[in-house]
C-alpha cells in the first residue's frame, strides 16, 4: 500500500501561497513514490487553485467547501483536518510555516498525542524513516530528529523550499468531503480582516538598523526604531526576532527574508549567521555585539564590542545633539 502525505494548503491574496508550492516541490523530490494529497479548506473555492496544486505535484486534492471555513479559525479547521487524517491515515501531515500552519499543526499533533517538528529546512528519508532538519542556536547548528507516532506532523520554515519554476504536474484527482460544525466548534467568531496600510520595502532603504536575538524582547526594539527614525532609515531583524513576533515578518533580512543593499547597515545584538548575512550587501556595516568572537565582526567595517542596550542610547543622544 502506497504511503500517503497530506499538505495543508494556504491561500493568500486569492492565490495558493508560494511556500505551499515550495513544500510540494520538496515532497516530490524526496517522496517520489508516495501519494501526495493537498487539502484545500475554505468557502467558494476556485478551480484555479486546484489546478495550480496539481501542476506543482499534488496527485490528489481534497476539498472542504463550507461557509464556516471561509476564514481560518482553529476549531473548525482542526475538526476538518482530523476527519481527513482519520479517513486517509497518512504518514506525514505538513504545512508551510506561515501563521495558519504554525497554529494548525501543533494542535493536530496534540490530538494524536505526539510532538511535531516546526520550521524545518530539510526533510530526508532513511529507509522508511522520515528525518527532519531544523536550524537551532541562531542558525549556527542543525538539529536532526525523528518523531514518534504513526503520523508525523511538521511545518516548514518560510522560504526553506524553492518553487519548481517549470512544474509538469497535471490535473489532480479531486475529492469533496463534508463535515458538520456545532456551536462549540464556532465559539470563536471571525469579526474583521484588516490589511496593513503600509508594506515594508527594505530593498530600497539607504539606512537599516537591525536587531537580533541580543535585543532580548519586543519592547527593547523601541531603541532600534528610534535610531532608525533619526537616521531616516528602516528597521530590520533576524529570523530569530520575527519567529517570536518581536517585529513583523516583513522586516526579516536574510535567506528567508528580504535581501538588502543599504549605504549603512547597523547590526545590534546580531551574531552574524550566514543565513542572515547572505541577504546583506551594504556599503558600510557597523556591528555591535557583546561577544568579540561573533561572526558578524568578520563582515563589519566597524565593530563595537559592548552591550547594545548601553551603546545605542549613547549613539542616539549624540545624533540628537
């Protein structure tokens, strides 16, 4: 019997989200002989979405088209996914590591009494055993892990898997499923969807002041913002900061974020992992870190060994004089 994989599909701005397509591409590379099924939940689902999923490697697509699923809400989405998992008995359930995927997958794992792998950057096979690779320690080490349980639950890191620019898949086999929801399932109501009025475009910024794990908290990013404003620049961040929502995901710089080329880049509390520094081509780099051995000093034109929480306020005061 062919082993099965379920891919949770994320729709964004009326299109299949690129990271979902990247996941499909990776799965087709690694699990060529497995049955890859995309799951599409929502209301007034479009045939175009189904065809895109097929083109990018989903052999089958399962749909739930219900008014209750028009917007992502944890309870109804979990219930629908549990129905599919019970029916198909997959070995792997995966979602791109966007907000919805990061909410859904751990909940499904808890229902099955197992742990999950989150924000993986690679998936490999050792015989029939699935191996998950997750960067740790600010991307300076790699955790290689297996997961117990009949079903493995996982999310991918944003941007980890590339899209196949020339997909050759065909029209997938489509199965429509149904599920009923009661009042308890809909205890949380969707009220309003607001889109950000301003998008962050770091690529055109002439000055960027960026923070890393050393910022040590969301509130501590205020001094980063104030300094950026004084210099007429933008705020940037490492993956470690966006993952814990200290700043918006749109401000991430590096391999999985934006590539930037400012005249001046100030990195505060940033170790200088290759995944971050690969996205920076600046005329001048100033690094501030308490660790004199931090890799960022190898990239910096000017380096300050010290506590950013002490140095940045002094720099701000000097600029204001």
